[in-house]
C-alpha cells in the first residue's frame, strides 16, 4: 500500500537529510513513521521556506518531498502550494493520503490538490489541535487583564507581533481550517471534543478514531513517591496565554502559604525578574506580565525555568516532580498529559477540551474548572497530603489507562486498518 503523509514541519530524518537547522521537528512522528515504513510504501512531504524549489530526497525506506513556501511561519495561505501537492500526488500515486494537523493553511492546499487529483475519498485529516477554537477570545486570552491583552512590550512595538495580532492571525488560520474540514470526506480524531467540532463543521464527514503515539522515551521509566522531590511541581510549557502559566502562578502563591518550600519547574525561557536588558527586550508583553507576577507574589525563589528540553530531559522532569499540572484554557488531547500519565506521575489538569477523555476525574487524576486557580491550588496540596496508597492507586490507574490509549502497536494497527478502509485494499 502506498501512503503519503503531509506534515506541517519536517520529522528529524528529513531535517538531517536536507540539512535544515534551527527549525522545530516532530520527534513523536519519527517513532510512528519508523513503525509504519516497514508496513507501507511510505512518502512524507512538508512545506518549508528552507528550499526554493520542490526537492526530493531518499531516506531509510521513506521518500521525502520538501515543498518551497514563501512565509517563514506558514501562517499565510499560499495558492501555489496546491500545484506542488498535485505534482507530488501525481508522482507518488498514493493509495491513501494523510494530512497531519489542520492548524496551518497548507492543510487546505493538500485537500484542494487531492480533490483535483480525484483522491478526496482516499484522503484524511488527522486532527491535532483545533486552531479555530484556540483563537476564540475567551480561550486565547484566558482571563488576562485587558491591559495585558492590549499592551505591547518593546519587542512587540518593533516587530508588530502582539497578543491581539497573534489571535487575529490564528483566527485567520482557523478560517482556512474550517474550509478544509468542509471540503474533507474523512477525518481522524480521538476525543469527544474534536468529534463534536468535526461533525458540526461538516455533518457529512466520516470520523475515524485513532489515538496518538507518544515519543518513545516516555514508555521507559516509572514515577515513584520514593524518588520524586517533595513539593516539586512540573509544567511542560507556558509561553502563550492559553497554556495558563498565569493561573499556575496564582495557584503557586496560595500553595506557598502552606508549603513555603514548594517549587514550580517549567520548560522555556527564563522569565524571572531582573533579567539582563539584552534578554528582557526579547520578552513578549505576556512574558513581561509573568515576570511581574513572579515578583509581585514573591515567588522568585519558588520558580525555575529550564529552557528548551529534549524528550529525555522532559522525562527526567516528570519523574522528579511530586505533581504535574496542566492549567490550559483549551486543549484537545495534550501529549504532555499523556506523557505524565504513561510515566505514572500524579496529575492535576484543567477540565477543558478532550482532557476528560484522557484522564478520569478523581480516579486517575484531579480535574478542575480551568479558571478556578483556587481549585488548582487545592488539588496540588491534596496530592502533597494524600496517603501514599491513595496517590499510587490513582497513578497506577492513570498509567494503565494511558498505556492502553497510547499503545504504539495498537495505534499502528488501528491506523493501518483505517488506511485499508480508505484505500479499498485488504
């Protein structure tokens, strides 16, 4: 069976072959692609501003196509991409096409190309996040004060990239996303949240279920109350408002009143107050606000920013933590929550989007209303105070559920079953 993947950014193997440096890659897709390329005649294409013409390279049992695009971020719809996708489809002659992610306008390009090549019946969008819902004001701004929403840092005055503008850009992406879903005949998802969005956007679309496969590093290791650091909290990311870092800091302030030694560790840029001017001028207004909150709440000694972490470093942080928190105002099925649960880490998560499909309330972790920072604080302290046997009962239940949901072999077989259905081949 010939399978064509369309991805938004290159997987690691493609980036190495094409000597593309300094761009994000999708390492969890490496793990899945390694498993699938032994089962399929496999091709992967992606748009990038790093090439000026369509470029094909051969990898280990997979062919890559790099598609030239003008914009660095890929946020704008570029009509000429459709012709490149048509050319690739014509050369590859796939039985099945899978578009990974609907967030960027090239998803619509791929659907247009599939339609023109009479392949729409054999093409499927795999939902990752849903950008049109993330761009809604209530979700995106996540209860921020108006002065933070409308304010601009020095960097934002110079670049013109500020919160209001970013939300508008995402909303425009969302318009292309909706057009893609309205054109598509097949979609793959994994939560009630994304299923509801899909069916309301296009009542005639066929919904296929398949869970995600995580990065391979997270299937190794298991959290233990004996080796974690007491009162240590880990949050995987928070550089944008809807990830809820400001909620986490309010909750941390409340927890500190009872546990002065509590400490929050986050990946990402160091936003502690007093950064050198050359660092401070690179802050967004939201990052400036976070820095201000840390100082206002007296949390300078209770927060550590860890910089960019690879998968192994992330796993180490999960295993060191007393609790993992996910304070997002919107999410579909966050991989960070799945990673924590697979490792058996105690979790407290905002009950948004598809989170309830991943984590059963009170049985596998604690879920709370996303803007109720006092509930986040209360549940963090409950994890600190609960008898070990209660914590382990939740952690083991969460790990069992997650190992089933994120099982690499099962997910591979489920995806191959979908491919056979779409291709009409046994």
